[in-house]
């Protein structure tokens, strides 16, 4: 089990945004975290990645308790995430955006970079190769020299995923990767996610677009911050609690 979340609570004043939430993610699977708008999905992402601290509960990643650990330390352990609004360096090219994310695990010192040592040059070449491979994986290699602010919305989303992949994660967390996309962009994005799964990537994905179910191995559904279902996609589609949460009584 790569990720284990148990008994997670988060209160904002007297409001329970997340209440006794639990979820397990196995190595190599795509887990969908599904729920209506405002159900608490992004709050759960923020709790797992240390953006906010839980009121109670535990988050264990790859055998280590990471509850309340700072975000940069969690990223260094192997969790990378995207956001609903993709934070990019607009005046950097697509390639420069990805290369900037390669330095979470620095392999050279300040003095190496200052004196342009052989170690520094070799590591820069390695970061360039890795960045080009990632851009090719997410299908936007041909736009590597385009400024990020000029890319179409769907490509900006994929560039956000590329930046997350550049930190070499064990777990990739995607926050509404299909949000705001047209049909062609959604097909493009789902094809890339399927390719990543074939390469062994473990993915936890938030969505309220039900097309994502075509990719998921397991689904955890929440409503008002509470688990209402965990299991396979077929049972999810027919579960009475899930139908109630989405469609009403």
C-alpha cells in the first residue's frame, strides 16, 4: 500500500470540512476521488500534501507517517500534485517550466554552478534530457519553445502535469485534470493518463467529470467531507448513496 489515510478530520471554526475520512491507494493503480462540487476533495488533497494540517487523523506514505509534514518535504519524499488553476511561469517556455521543476532534488552545489564545473554541466544535460522526455510523454514536445502563457488551456494543464512528473514522484495527485476542457482536450488528457498508467505510475485523481471513471481501477466517493463509497467502478455507478449525492433522493 503506497498511501494510507485514516480517521482524517479537518475543522474550519465549527464546520467539519472533512470528517473521519479514510482511503488506501495501492502501488500502480489509478484511484479516483469523486464527489460533487464542494464535497471536500481539494481539502483532502491539501491535507495529504501538507498545505493545511489535519485536526485529527493520520497520513502514511510509503511506510512513513507524513501527517502535518511541510509540503516541500512531502514532495521530496515522492508526492507530486497539480492544482485546479495551473500555476505556471507564464514568461518561461514549456521546456523551461519543466526544467525548473527538476531542481527539487539538486545534484550540484552552489560552487558547481558558479564555476560551471563538469558535474554541473552533466547534471544540466541530464535535466534537459529528462524534461524533453516528459514533454514527449504528455504530448506537448512540439511546443517546447512556446511561452506557457500562449499555450491552449488543455496544453497548460498538461504542462502542469509535466512539471509534477519532473520531481520524479512515486504518487502523482491530479486535481481536476479535465476541468474546463473541451471534448478533444479531454480525450487527449485521458490518453496521456492511460499511457502513464502503462508505465507504472500511481495516480490519485480528483474529478467530478464522470468520464474519468473509464481510467480508474478503484473509486472513493465523498459527500460533505465523508466517505460514502469505496470500491470498483461498476459498483460505484449503481451505489444508492452515490446516486443520492449526485442526483438527489
